[in-house]
C-alpha cells in the first residue's frame, strides 16, 4: 500500500511589523503628544525667560549698588585747592562727585575724582560712573569746566532708578550736599521702579568717613564712623 505523502503547509504565526492602519494610528498619537508638549512649553517658556531676565537684572543691580557704596565710603576730605576749607563733595538727588584714593588693582596710590550721574540712552535711565585724575582746581571756575571725566560705566539701569540723600551729624536728610564744611556722615541710596517711582526694598545706605582735612591733594587721616 502506497503511503501518501501529505504536503505540509507551513503554519502562519503572524506577520511581523505594523499594518498601514496601525502606522497611521501611531502617527496620529505621536502628533497629539507633540502638540500637547508644544502647548505646555509655549506656556511656561516665556515665564521662564521673564524670570531668568529678572534674576539677571537684580544681580546687576546688586553689583552696581556695591560699587556705589564702596566709592561713597571711600570719599576723602580733600579740598579743591590750598585756599579752600571745604571738601570736594557735590551731591544732589541724581549725581555725586567726590574724591577718593584710586582703587585700580596694581595701580600706585593716587587720588581721583569720581562722579556718578544719571543719564538717559536708548534703553532708558542709567546711573553712570566715571572718573578723572585729581589735580588742584582753579578758583572761580566750576569743577565741570576743569575736569574731563573718562571711562563711563553703567552701574544701574532701567527698570531701576537711583537717587541720593545725605545727612550730617544731625541725621537730617537733605536732597543736596554742596560746598559744606564737612563730608556727609551717611548717604542714602534709594532704588525706585523707573515706571512707577515706587521705592523698592533694594534701597541701602553708605557710611562715609569722618576725616581730618587734606589740602590740595594731600590725603587725610580717617576713621570710620562708628569705630
């Protein structure tokens, strides 16, 4: 008896990969996920940028205020010339001019004029520091007509504005300190919102030195207030 050989048909265990419908569904799901992520990112990314920018502005403000305080506290009792008894210190709400020992690293000890003044540029208000080598001044002429200030550096910029007030031993605040017999004992640095004018909690103060007079560029001996 002849044995019939049965032709074996391979069993189908499924086809590997995705069908067209499955691929389309996957693409649709991926598009939905990407769209959702884009919507979320679009909401928090601008806030992140604003927050980062705010931190940078506050850090820049802190550095500028430290520079202001350092210069004010280093003010020397130096007269304009041998005929004058008043120190060179001209202050009002928006500017201060003083004399201090130059603070450049590695530089020989010398006196210099330092001026802070508020200016306006394309970015708004800015408190600018500049300086000039000290030299005795001629009588009867303004300081501005005799001194050429150089190397302007912006210390505080909008959205902040800085203004100054001064007080002597009587602790009475004044918006101007001009041609006084003494240096002010303390200078207050008010930080305001440039848009609203509101005083901000970054405001601070600098204690100036109580000095014996120095004439025509001769530095005086000084002791720090409170020591």
